[in-house]
C-alpha cells in the first residue's frame, strides 16, 4: 500500500511541489481507483446486500407489506399456487399466524449476471413457533428501473 498522506505537502502551491510527488500521488490515485465497471458492480452488490438484509428484517418483523414489496411482479411462485395473488395471500397468512419469526442469514454470496440480474446464495436459519429449518437459499434478482426485485427463490435443506 502506498502512503499517499506522507507525500502531500500542505500549504504549498502546485508549482512549489516537487514533480516526483505529483507523479507518485497520481500513480497512487490511479492504482487505488477501480475501473468504472467494477465500481458500478460494487454499488449494485452493496444495494443487493442491503436489500437482502431489509427483506430478512421485514420477514422477521412480520411486516407483510414490506416483505412482499421485495418481490417483483414476475416472481416465479411455487406451482402449488394458481396465481400470484394466491401465493401472496398464503405468505400474508403465514406471517400473520406465527407468534414470532426469527430469520438469520449468513455467508452471503452475490453473483452478478450482467447489469440487471444477480443470484444471491446464502445460508438461512428460520424459526417460528410453528416451523423451523436450515436451508441454502438462492434468490434471483432482476433490476427493474433502478430497484432490485426478487424474481425467483429456491431452497435446499442442509
């Protein structure tokens, strides 16, 4: 790591600074600055990580409106439901029936699939007064305008 701070001269005009310092400083900035695509990817990954935490929190808080707002209109619900509204009604009922819900997510792995799609895989521990499980969950997210939405969800028991 380059110690940029030790090379800066405070209170001097640019013409008073040694040429070498400017070159070293520019070099340090250039090497520390990621390419544009990487920074966009990093911003999207940070937004996705925040989304997953907010989704988890809404679920644990049993806030059905907030929880369901994370799902896109094209969400691929289980075939046991005939319509999106039937799936949504079931989710609302599950949230309302539990006296408590605890959801823990660990080991978040975000895989960007282009600029508008991502897969997020993590270990999820779910517990309520009615049910508990430990799964490896994968959320497929699609960017809709500027917001990320869950469009598919799969789980495998571990």
